[in-house]
C-alpha cells in the first residue's frame, strides 16, 4: 500500500471514529512509521518545546571562490514541510535548548 493510500485509509478510519481534524492528523502520523520517526526526531531535536518555531525554506552554502553550492538544505522533504526549532523562551519549562550544534541559517 502506498503512503497516499495509507493516509487515505487513516483519514477514513478517523472520520468513522468521529475524530476531529487534530486527532485524525495524529492517527495518520502514527500509522506512517517512517513519517512518525522523522517527526519524532524533529520534536526531540527541538528539545520537546511546546511552542516551537516552524521554519520553512531553503538554504545553500556557497564556496565564494568557486561560486558553487557546497551544501544545501530544504524543508520540503521534512515532516509537514517545516523545520522545528525550540522557541527559546527560557520561562517555559517545556522550552529546552535545542541540541543542534549549529548556528543560525543565513537569510532565514
């Protein structure tokens, strides 16, 4: 069964169970093992922040001497098409510091 077919099946089951759109989305995510692992990894990366910043877009690292892209990143292939980053509000207990080891993405 394809991912689209699995999603359609999960949607049908959620509607039959009378779940609202949020719970239906959760059911769909859990049923997609690969998607669940990718999403769970992002949530962990964001320190399980309750209010993460949702970043979308693309970033390219360019070698100034050669003018060539040496690395690139896009949120298109990620869960929900976004990158989750901890909100950084130290006043919230759930906003733990993200363990990224990288600095800010230029231009984002």
